[in-house]
C-alpha cells in the first residue's frame, strides 16, 4: 500500500511539473514584427542521404516572409540524389547555396562536423541550424527571431511538431516529448539568475552568431553524438542564455520513417548518453517502468482480478488516470494523434527495450551505427 502511495505521489509531482512547463513554454508569435534593419539570418542544413526530405525542407524555407536570409546546404558525403535536388533549387534562387562536405576526420562525429563547416561559410548575424527533414511555416524566421531577441537568447531551441505517418510512429514518437516535459523542470531552468542549460533539440538550433563562436561552435562538441544536449550546456557554462520554446506552430519534422529507423536513431542517442552516465540512464529506465508501465500491469493483476484491497485498486486506477491525463496534455499541445495516448505502455516498452539494447552494446563494447557511420566504444566519439 505504501508503495502505491509513493508511486501516485511521484506521478502527481510529474503532473504539476508538466503543467507548469506547458504554461511557461512560449511560442513564436505569428504577428511578430521584423526588426529594423532586418539582420541577415543564415539557415544551415546538414544533409546526408536526404533525397526524400531535402526538397520539401528547402522549398518551405524559400517561402519565408522574412526579407533578409540565405540558405546553405551541406551535402555530407551523400550516396543518393541530395546534391542534385539542391542544385536544381539553387539554380532559380540565389539565396540557396550548395556545399560539399570534407571527409570526416577521425576525431569528429558526423553531424557536428557538417554543422561546423556550414557555420564557417555563413555570413549571417544569426545562425539557424535545422535538420533536412524539417518543414517550416512562412513566418518561422520572422517570429522566431523576434522571440529570440525578446528573450535575449544566445541559443533558442525547443520542440518542433513531430509528424507521425505510420501506426508505429504514432505509438512511439509522442512518448519522447511526454518524458522530457514530465521530468525536466524547464520552467525553473529558465528563471534562474545564473544561466542554466534548458532542453536543446538539434532539429532546430537558433544562435546569435557571436554567442555561437564564443563557445567555439560545434568544435566544442566535435566528438559527441548527442551534440545538441551538450551544446546547450556549453552555452550556459559560458554565461549565455539558453531558451527552449514550443516550435510546433512554426516547424514540423518527420524524424524517422519506420520502426527500424526509429530503433536505430533512438539507440544511437541512448548509447551516447549511456557512455556519459550509465547509472543515470539505468535510473531513468527504472523510473519510467515503475511510473508509466507498471500501473497498467497492476491494473490487470489486481484490479481486473479483484485480488487486491479496494484502496489498493483505487490507487492503481488513480496512477493510470494521472499518466493518461499527462499524455493527453502533451499530445493535445503538440497536435499528436489521439490514438497514441491509449497505447502508452507499448510506446514506453519500446523505449525501455531500446535502452537495454544500447546499454548492452555499450557494456560489451560493440559500438553503434548510424547512417553508415560506426562509432566504437574505444573511439573518442560519444
């Protein structure tokens, strides 16, 4: 009984944190005004084998209503038609520029090196790094710049809308924001006197140029797989203000195409976090199991069968109600499919299985692969 009370109390704390996070999470304003004179914004897109996404991404950026920007795409040693598509787009728009990436040095991870090369070529006062699988509303540049200036942000990142096309994506992808917003007290991180890192998601990284180079650019995280998280930490360590916002009104992304790609992509990030904090990732996995999965198992074991006292059963039902209400709050905010909420245990089990897989590979030194690049435990790349 005490155990069930403790779990219910933990879930209530998560609920309170989630509500405060959602209330404090700012959104770009569609009616925001363009600063005068409008500073040059460099939109920087690292692209490796992105022929299925790059056209949609660049075309959405070409339609921006902001008056002063450039679009730089770096073909990161692709083996498909990525560069040919960008060349076609650049032929009719002098704002679009295509570059070809240098061979990857041994002591660099792929994405940080691609981003670093792009930043060296950028001319803008602001640097916006976006993934090639993102799609942007016409007011994205105008409204996010206005918000970054208002917040005095050295780095503005946050939560794009995650598109889910397949049934498996609907079960798995929305869980990511649910965990982050339930556990991380971003409302507190944003309101401390001393700068603190907030939630950095590499699909959208908006830097004031001087603040980017103050930390050394992506060279500061050159051998890291989870470079986005560590870039946010580096900004805060150097006294910069790092702000996370709700980007779902202006940017959407189709992060993974199928379950296999989702498994490999999440596993890559989990592997890196495990290398940095193995006990931390294990503790997080256990917490997720006991708060977000176990109540549904108890429901079958004790509630449906009627084998436990009424108060015990009531506490289990309360836990499930709190968890589902939290999922509804997040999914409603980010316009995720309603069906996802009802399959929460399955989505969470997928994440836990991926954690066990990544931890197992790390323990035996098997390394991890992503986009035909292999990172071994013995290498300096994390």
